C-alpha cells in the first residue's frame, strides 16, 4: 500500500526535525538529563512539527534504550507507539472531543499507573478547541499531576488557551520553516524517491507551503503524480498558479490604469485553469514584494526570487507610489476574504481589479491622500499660471485718475460708490487675512470663502454671499475678534468690521471674473463645483 510522503518521511528522532533546532535541542537535553516537564505547550502554524515532536517526546521518555535524549526506534515501546499498540500514549483531537466529559474520562484514566511504559503521555491536538468546562477539568489535574503523567498540548492559536493552563506548561513556539530549508529537504526526499525535481520547482513548492514542511511534502507528492520531470511549469499547472510573467503583466496593466485589458487578462488566466482565489493570493504576494522592493535597502534578503526577477520588482515598484501599493494590498485582502463567503470568486476578483485601476473608487487613506495631493498640485499650478481663485486673487491695478487716492495701509482700487456714506475702497490685503483666518478659525474661514472686503475709514466692510456669516458676525463676539486679529496682523492697524453689499456693476464684474477662472480651471483638468 502506498504511503504518503509526509508520513513516510516523518522524523523519528529530534535530529531529523528540520527548521526547529532550538526547540529540539532543549527537549533532547531535558529528556537526556531525566528532567522532562509534566506539561508542554507546542504552538505554531500547521505543518511545522508540533505533532511530530509530541510523538518523539512520548517515545523518548519511555524508550528502553534512549540515545542522548533521542528514542532508539527499535525497542518494543518505540515500535508500539509508532503503530499505536501502546495504550499509555493517548492522542486526542480536541476539535471532536472538546466536552467536559471527555476530559473527566482522561482525568480518571490518568490516576492509574502505566501498563507498559514509564509515563502516561496525553497528546491533545488543537487544544484551543476545548470548552471552558473542559479546560477547568483539565486544570484540576494539571495543578497536581501524578508523577507518571505528561501532557503535551498542541495548538495553532495559543491566545485562546486560558492563562491558567499556559502558566502550568513549558511553552515552545514552532516558527515557520524558511523556504530555502524546505526546498533543501524536498530535494533530499526527491533523491531518495528518484523523483526528477528541478531546483527552482522545489523553491516554488516551498514558497507555496508557507513555512509548513507537511504541506510541502504533500505538494511534492501531488506533483510527482503528474508524471515526468517536476518543473516550475508542471508545478504551476498542477497547483493552478499563474506564471510569474503574468503577475508582472497584471502589475503593468494596473499601473497603466487599463481596466479593460486587466479584465481580459484575468479572463485569459481563468481559461488557463488558474484558480481565481490562487490568483488573488499570488497578487497579494506580488504587491508585498513590490512594497519590499520599494522600501527596503536590501530587498534580496526579503524577497525569495531569482536575481533578474528582483530587478523586475524594482522597476515595477517605481511605477507605483507607496500609498497605491498599500491600498492595493488592502483591496486584494478584502477580495480574498470575500471569496471565502461566495461562489462568485471571479466577480469578486474583477471588482477588485476595477478598484485597483480606478483610484477614484478607492477608499483607502493612501488613495485619498494621493487625490488631495493631486488637487493641491493642480490648484498651485493655476495660482502660479493663468489665474487664482477669487478668494486669493490680487485685483488688477485701477485705471488712471486725475487725483490719486489717499495712501492706505495696503494697495487699493476704487469700486463704484454706493448711494450715500463714505466711499469704500477695495481691500487688497483681504486674501492674506483669509489665509491667516484659515489657520486660526477653520469654520469661520469656510463661511467667508469667496468673499471680498473694502476699507471705509476705520472699518473693514466684508462682502459675503453666505447669509450664515452675517448671522455669525451679529451674534458671535469671538468670530469678530478673530477677524480683527487677522486684519491687525496683515495691516498693522485695528479696524472695526461690518457687512457690505457690492453695487450691481461690481458684482457683475466679479461674476465675470469667476466664470473666466472656472473656464481656465476646466481646461486645466481641475473639477471645481460652486455651492
């Protein structure tokens, strides 16, 4: 009967465990010294060696002929534990045996001495799945364990294990195994199995395994069934992956904002049997590599790829701003989560593709900041070139008059005189006042947007179309004080303030100038709306 590779090549001693040397060294030394702990907690992602090390510990503490902390693998105890005939070593799946009655039964059995072995060893896999009542029952025996009992708790989510249990265990964190280490192990297995495994194909399998040796061996098993040499192309075909060149092509299409071409490329990849969730996962990895290539000084240490591909990542990263890459990662991760909740995976990926190509649809902070920066840049270009908004525009010089106007603190031009009263003159320093007011009192500045002002003796008369401003000036003393303070900062003089209605001729002139500015803004590509 054929035996799967991950079972056939499961380590039998601590020295065979790959990628977890600090943990295996500690466990081997404890057992060699005859001081095993009464409870262990093995925590880590799937396929990193938790269950394997649990069984090695169970054999090592009971082995009749231990060798420097390792089990011999030949005695009746070691062979019995391997084939499951030794009843003193019990493996429990907490996902299906998570009730309080299951743990009470375990506790009653633990009181009896072992039948054959030296220790009763209870291996509880996925221990975080136990109910709270079951944890309380387990805590009772872990507080005062019999000397012949060892508990080994394994979990992928240690944060769900109560602190009272954690505090009574020796905790070992199983890290993800580096891709290079996994690839080397795959090549060693392939040599023993006479499998024609290419080096770059082993590296691709290792990257797909995401740090888990068991997953890597399972993928190798799958690829070997495909027949022929195991190459990068055969691995991609078997696992439904997109070619790396396609990922760069997708990135270029997104950088070009070509939504139609991107959707066509996704359709083409789907026709090549690429799974849409796999493609989304690969795009997340691609964007991650772009982020690293753009931000890290030595990306070669962080991106697992060939040297020529690293240059491709650098070149493509230059096509994006960092905010776009971060928001792209967010969009793709949202799509990845949504795919697990719907059968319409292609539609979800296409929606994400449209958002990636059209920044106006993005809601991430990076894209919003980019849009604001672009608008500010366009506004600055208008102010420096063809014209500026009415609130900051300097008025044209006045027509020559027989008698020059009296000197004022700021240059002025004379508008048409209203009926009766002292003749007001245009206040050229009003844009600077508004700019200061923007920093001092933002809401008040908003009420005054688009306003103009005139000087009449010792007063500044403000012409604003916003009726809320008139009400605010009448009722809010702080608003008037803020305006006076900003006027004083610009002119060096203290003025009173009041409302003003411009004559019809001047209002028509201002409207004409505003229409002209809006036309120029539209030509420059700036979307401006008047409210």
